[in-house]
C-alpha cells in the first residue's frame, strides 16, 4: 500500500440506532455509521442463528444524523423489491451517503438498483448468495458499483458450511477478493472483533490477519468488539488498538499471513468437529 497505513485507511462501519454510541464512534474516526433496514425475508433465512436481526426504522434517522459529524451516513436497505424505488428515495431524503443492497442473485438486480440510486449515494453490493458468487464477473461489470462486501452469514448458509470462519479461510474467498481487486473496486468482508478477546470461539487476531492477506479495505465492527470491556471503558483506545493490529499484520510476510489462514481454518474445523456436523 506504499506509504499509506493499512490500519488507518481501513474502513470501519458501525451499524447502530443509538445516537450516543454513534457520536462516540464518530469522534473515534469510525468511517461509516448508520442503520440496517433490511427485514424482507431475513427472519426465515436466519432464524435460530446468533445473527443481527435489526429493529431499526426510518424514525431512527433524525437522532442518528444529528449525532454523526464526520462519518458517512450508511444504510442497508431491503433486497430489490417493488418498493425499492420508494425506499431509496426515503433514505436519500434522510441523508444516506452509502447504500447497501443485500441478498441479490443476478447482475440485472444490481443494474436495476444502481439505476434507482442514480449516482446520489455510494453503492455497495453485499454478495451473500451462491448465485451472486457464480455470477461475480457479470455483477462486477455493472457500471455504478463502488464497492463489494461479502456477507459471510447468509453465504455460508447457502453453501451449507458449518461456520463463517471456515468460509473466510477458504479458497472461495480468495477467488472473490481477486476478482474484485482485478476491477479496482473496494472490498469489505465480515466483522472485526477486539484483537485480544479470548471469549470468542476463534481468536479475533487470526481474523484480522485475513484482511491484508485478501487485500480487503473494510469490515463491520462486530457486536463482540463493542461489548469488550476495553472498548466500553475507552473506545478511542479500542479503535486505535484494532487499527494498529491491522497495520501490524499488513507488514507481515506472505508466509506469516498464510500461516494465520491455516490456523483460522484449523480453528474453524475444530468447532465443526466438536459439534459433530
């Protein structure tokens, strides 16, 4: 990345409707802050899983926009549907600067969405279906996309993979990252936790190593990160530690990054074997 600093340039996105948390994150240099309005068909897809089921609503925008000064205002809308046009107009009226389309399967859906946005916000495509993976080159060829994000939860469900760690360490993600890099788009994936959090099934530091390995430029801030005592006590220090660790990994040789990938895969497989699935 030349003279640029990987961790400082890394784009962190916080999804919250809490204006106090949003203001705090904004002051700490979190790059995007906003709402998750996706509800269409999400509950049937992810029932029983420990995933983010949003209760955010349009009514949450005013408090959030007044709390955010520097970060871009982000929103994830519903998958493409007959009301998408009205939905996009509404979030734009509320000041959305980055709009994410989830759970699409075809390049034509992507094209329709881009045409509805009409350049009025940065368009991020959330690749989380097997169909979208197969058609990634067609999707990347659609004019008007600014960024690709890989949605690990829904994609691993479609692929019938036991956990998203196994997917993150797989050659499939290497392929997707290479395709996105080849066309020069930004590439985000998954969520990042606090580097030293020992309460999680997989060490977050192994996950952080995957971002420079893949050439990724961003991620969500995970719920575990926000709930870590060090972050609760001192969010600026927590964000700083996260960015520093990402930079540390970016300076490691390829062999060290590959070793971290192998360790992540081994940890993911041990979880799978422990549950006998």
